[in-house]
C-alpha cells in the first residue's frame, strides 16, 4: 500500500465497534503526521459522514470544496487510533488549513 499521508481521506474498516462509535467501512480523515503513520503501524483519524449533523463546530466540520461523492462532514468527536491494516485506498486529499481547523476543534473539545 502507498504511504498513508496526513490530510488524506481514506476508506477504513471501523468494525468491530461498541455503543455510539462510528461503524462499518467508511471514510476517515488522517490527522497523524506522515512519519508517525510510517513508523507506528497505526494512524490517528476522524470519521467522515454524509449524514447532516445536528451539532456544529467543534463537534463536526463541513468538508466544503472537497470532492467526495456526497456532501460530507468530519466528526471531530469521533477520533480513533487505527491499525494501518484497517486503512484502505485514498479517496481525496484535503488542505493543511482544513487539517489545522479540525485539530483546532479537537483542542476545543479537549479544553486545550
């Protein structure tokens, strides 16, 4: 598999899950740095959904201008560390500015 890069939206198998975790084979946006992705055997990612969210930023962020099959949102509160074995093919690459905005939302949720 080609290198997994920060800012990529890739397919991922999120099963098995428990409770309200995002499940299934779905897109995720990779937040971890390229070197972490290469050396750790894991990635840190947030789930992407095409379901219109009820909550706005910092819990979700619209992926405006990103070429996906449907209008989509990042579920910032659905962050996971995933084995690279769960990660599939890339779908799209987002800007570093968008990645920074997502991390800003995550920091707000965490109270940083």
